[in-house]
């Protein structure tokens, strides 16, 4: 039977866990669910772009689904690891959030530059909102209290690095395919 001092020490450690971690975890889950819906909706054959219907190739649909699904997987994996105190978890979370902002802004920029139909503000506002919350989560992850929480050294596991790399590759390939079409 554990002593009362050891059980209270575990409770104190849990109580000292920064609240911002719960908020970042919640944001990861929300974004992951949204990305899963994006993966499912990628398989619609035609989309409306600036008021005209455009046929989407099967290759573009598959790349879009892979990009969204791998983003969801990266968010779920890194988000569930936020309870670990390893420093690499914090680094991986920051990388995923910053890459998400960069890829989303780049994707919308490519869409707007190749549309030749004027500026569509709806996608810009949506990306701006998600990017703002992502950047707030990055700011929270760089706070001194959270940085102190993740104090155990260690390398990023291969599966996490590979998942993030796969997500980046499929996202860049999808944006490149859209830019060329």
C-alpha cells in the first residue's frame, strides 16, 4: 500500500500541470477531427471555385485525403503525448502547429494566385482564424512554465518524425498539383 506522502506527491504533480496544456490538447483534438472531415470530404468529384464548378482529378482527391488524414494523425499522436514530460513532445507540437500555419497559408495563397477570378475572402478568413489559434497555442507552448514542464531529454521517435514528414510531403504535393492545374 503506498504511503500518503507518495500518493499526495503524484497528486501535486498532476495539479501543477499547466492548464495551457489542456487547452492545446483540446485544440489538437478539435483540429484533428476537422482534418478527418477534410479527408472524408476530399472524395467529392467536383468543387465550386469562385462560382464555377471544377472537376477534381482522382490523384488530387487522394493527395487531399492523405494530406488531411496525416495532419489528423499528427495532431492526435502529438496531442496525446502532451502528458509526457519529454522535451521532444513540446518541440514536435510546436513544429506541427507552425507547419500547419505555413501550409494552410501557402495553400490559400496558391489558390488565390491561380484562380484569376479576384480575391475570395471566405477562405482567407477561415485560414486566418485557424492560424491565429495555432499561433496562440505555439505561444502557450513556449511559455516558461510549459517549457519547464517538458524537462526530460530525448530524441523525437522515428514514427513521429516520419508522420510529420509524410504529412508535409503530401500537403506540398497537393498544393503543387493544384498550382499546376
